[in-house]
């Protein structure tokens, strides 16, 4: 799965890197080295402009944790932070969004955890690892987004609408697989247009755009357990620490 990630690329840089044509500068998010479920996250998506009728590529914040449009309340969104690639096209919570509302969630990298067994009088604990692209530029995590309406509020009131997102995951490979059995899928830069295009609705064609990062694309390093608490933030969370599971094997990255 992907349960925490890092997002520090500025919106201005994302606009230039991803060909965004619509972004409101008043919409801004602080850099975060510990993005957690229900946090607002940057997304890039394409929608038809109501005023001009033109398809625009937008940079906008979404709440992480998808709430299906048919949900009675938004409370379950924190549980739907990930969608499995194997079933995303058929699960009721995701199939409509997969066909019509796809996005990418840019990330510097993400965290996964490994259980460290009790040893030498020390209790068992979860060791975090940071996984990130070896190359420069953000990881374009494949995502879906959805709109949920609060019917207790008038439809024309902005407060009536909640926009949420989920990250699509798959079986992990190579270096990532040493840390966790699942990992985020990504969208290659050359496939971004096709992935975001709301007119592209063929499930088989869309699934072919989902990219599993190869082992040599991601670097992996152990980091301090301070990241385990969502209350902690800051660049120091990415500092490498000795790997408690290293028994002489080559380091994962």
C-alpha cells in the first residue's frame, strides 16, 4: 500500500513540469514531508471548463481518501487511500472514477514500514523506509478522484462538495518489494495525456498505461521512526539511519 508520502515540489514547478493550464494561485499547500490520509494533496487532472467548454489541465488540491459519490457520509474516505490495480476497474467504489475521473498525485517519494522483531530486550517496532525516484522530478502516482455532495447544504454552496482522491497500487518489485509487497503505480510522462483524458474510457487501454517502477528506478533507505507519528514533519524525516534489518545483504538503495 501507500500510506504516507512526501510532497514538497512547489505548485509553480508542477505547473511547468506537467503542462498545467489552469491553477488558482490562492490555492496553495505547504510542503509536507509526512503527508497522511485525509490531508489535502496536490493533483493534476483534466476537466471541461464550464464557461468556455474547453478541456483544461488543472492543478488543484484534493483530500486523500476517496469518498464515492453514492456514500451516505464522508467518514469512510480515510480507508480508501489506495485502490488495487487488479480490481480498480470493477470495484463499485472505484470503477466510475477509473473510467472518467483519473489524475496523478505528484510525490517526491513515499514511506513503507517493516516490522522489526523484539530482540535484546527491545520491543518489536515498525521501521520506516523512504522510497524515491533515483532520477530528478516527481513520482507521478496514478490516482482517481471523486466528488461527494453533502445534501444538507444547497448545491450551489461550495461547502456542499468534497473532492477526494486515491492512489492506485500494485505488487511491488525488486527494491520496493524488499520493504513492502505493494507499491504505487505511476504514469510515465509520455502517457500523461492519455491517462488524464476523460474521453479515454476503455478499461483495457487505460490499464496498459499503468507503470510499475522497476527496481533500479527507486532508491530505498531507512529513516528515523519519528516519521511514524503524523504530528512530525520537516526535511529531517528523510535523513538516513542505520538499517536494523541489515544482516550483511546489499542495501536496498
